C-alpha cells in the first residue's frame, strides 16, 4: 500500500500522540504510587492540653530495633507529655509516644517523639533531603491532616515562594492540621511544616531539622553500597574523603588518604541473637558478625574458601538468618577507627580482635606504572585493622596467606 506524504505525516503525529500519552500515564501512575508509599512514613498526632485536643502531623525519620522516631512541630505537642500516634496502616489505633526533645516556646520550633510499642511492619522512613536545589515558583506538596480537607493523610499541592530568615515559605491550602508534616519536592522531604498563616505557610528546612535532631543524639541512616563491584584507586580515595571514613595509615603512595581522620559515626549495639554474637550498627542498618572466621581463608578466583565460609553460615542459619554475605569495601572500610583501641586494632572494641585483617567482595584494577593506559588486575581488596588501612593484593598462584572473613547482613531492605 502506497501512502501519500500527508498520510505519512498523520500516521507519524498519531504515533507521537500515543507515545506521549503512554509516557504521561506512566509518570502519573508512578507519582501516585510514590505518594501512597510515602503515607506509610507520615503519622497523625493527637495531643491533649488543658482538656482540649490538638491534631497535627509527624514524619518517621528513623527506625531502630523496637523503636520509631517521629519528627513534628513543637507547638503540636507542647503541654502533653505523651501524645498519641496513629500510623497509616493502623488508622483506628492510637499508641502512646514519649518526647525525646522539643524546642518549647518557639512557635516554629521542632520536636522529636519515640514510639516503642505496637509498631506496624509497613512503616517507612522518610529521609530528610538537604541537597535538593530550591527555587521560588517550584511545585511542592504536603501530606497531613488539614481540617478543611475532611480526609486523613490528605495530599495538598502548593508552590514554593522563597525564604524568610531560617524558614521556607510556600503557598497552598494548608492549615494547622498540616503542622509537623513533610514539605515535599519531587517526593523528597525538603522541610517540616511548622506554621500556617494564610495565605502562606512555613517550614523548617531539612538541613536545620537534621541539625536539631542530631543535637538530641539521633543518628540518621547512612547508605553504604552492598553490591560487589570492580573499583579503582581513585574510587577508594574519593570514598574515604566523601564518606568521612577514618584511614589512619598513610597510603598516599597508593593514592589513598594519608592519616585521614574522618567524621563517620556509628551507633553500635552488641547483642547475642540465637546464641550468635553480633554487632548491630543502627547508623548503617547493618548487622555484623562480632568475630569471624577462626583462621585466614583464601580469597580470589582460584580460592573460594570465603564463599564456602559464608555458605556454611547460611546453612547453619547463624543467628536465625540465612542472608549473610561478604561485605563490600565500602561497608568493611566504614569500621576503621581513628585510634587503635581494640588491642591495638583500629576497630571498635565491641568486635573480636582475632580478625585483624578481613576480606571484601570487591575487586580492584589500576593502570600499570610506566605502561600507559594499560589496566592490570584484578586484585582482591582488604581492610587491615592492624595498620588501619584499605589495601589490595593478588591471591592465587601459590599465595596462601589468606585473610579472615567477617560476615555482614542488611537488617532493613533498601527503600
């Protein structure tokens, strides 16, 4: 069949319309799905003061074993030592909370609650994003309990107006029921709503909110790469600097940070789970084997002793878990401490001191010296807690030195 030029144009335009309609539908569907998921990180707060009830909103900002931390505006709860909390998955059930910290007397202050009972499994942590660029005129939204909406967990649209002092100013149909809720841009929490003064509302920026919560000893979740990768020396150098890792050993000859004292902070808790000693790091959401293999084990392509050790742990259901794995260098390197306080090892004394050098699941390649762009490797990557360094070497070919295994598992799946 021969088509005229005009027919071809019509078919082309029709195809474009169909394509863009599908893209728009997929975008809208994805947006709705994300918003519905975020509602599991938003709670309804009811406070009773002088015989009267006040309703506001809160945000789940951290989850630990048996505890959920909720941020809100201080005026929502001020005067009530035990505000009640309702979760999205349990809208008809209220649970008591305890105040961790509060900027009392400040009409735009923040507060932090903790709930330790009747915790639903579907709760979602909403991370505070202090890096999203903000500009006047950009679309924002809030999730909360505005009285005029007549519906719980209502999503309200608005527009960012600008900044006034320390606060973000935005417009929209916002009232007191939204106080303490998240101010969202592209599904990122950029602030916490603190006041409604129509036609505008105010929010504490995420960076200031996080500063407040950290002053109340709250450690925010730190994401570390869990998937094995082939890396470079440049990657290691940037990793140490950007993640704030400690690297006491001077590895400048290899391009690594020399005697670097970082800012990385853990939140350790030693436990014995089903007769298996572990160290839980609430800052990273990782559970570590407190000790490790009893002797050095072969790593590398030709020596699979480390894989066998992990497989044995999982077959034994160590600690009641079967998802133990080798750590990446990003995870294992985070354990380096600036001072050798564990029998001289640069690792927290909660960990066993026998495993002075441990292997990772990563591999390293680098350019050969004086060989132009030729890439050589891969090498196995290790963390030496005895000298306080991340390093690499090639195994196999008669090298039977090996290294210890300290297994790790992820406690909470990534969002």
